[in-house]
């Protein structure tokens, strides 16, 4: 990994932590006001690059239960760099399947020391242990380009 890429990953973690305590709000992406997990990722992207890579279509709160298209994984593959899940580290984005057989519908950013920052319904943006159930649900990891 280059020094520039290491700096980018550290910067992504610093930005993610600025979002801590932002309330959960479906489809929002405004630091301190409200966001969902994708809104958190979009906010980090904007701070790193200035604008989002594509327009976001509307999505319902239950899109992950009723959909069959891997929308989140497909978008991550279009705009981010794949990282082997076992090699993911601070600054990398991890994508999760919340139920077996369902599409991937959640994401968080690894923050180091076995932790991750993510937006959780009823909790907002929090930093939690990346272990146990999170490890079992993780399906892919990506780096910011």
C-alpha cells in the first residue's frame, strides 16, 4: 500500500468519526442531522472527493427484504476497489448480508482496533466492535479509490 493510500484510509476513518452521534434517518446524508448506513458512506465520499459518483435512486426502508438485485454490492464494485475480506483494515468499507439468503443491505467502515463505524436504526451513527455477528454477516470489503 502506498503512503498516499494509507493517508486516504486514515482520513476516511477520521471523517467517519466526525459523523458519530448523527441520528439515524432513512435515505439522509447530512452530518449531525441524519443518515442511514449508505448516507454515512456517501458523506465520507463527498468529504474525500467533493461529489458523489452517481445519483442515488429512492429506496424504501425494506428494500433489502423485498429486493433480489445486489444494488449495494453492484454500486460498491462500480466505484470502489475490492479488498479481500480477510485483509480489510481501518478505512475499508465492509458490506453485510443481515439475513441468510437475502441481498447485502448494510455497510460500515472499519475504524481500527477491531471496531467499525456504521449507522444503525434506533442508535444513529455509532462505533461498535467488529466481531461475532458482524464477522458472520460480512460478505465483501472495499477500499476508497
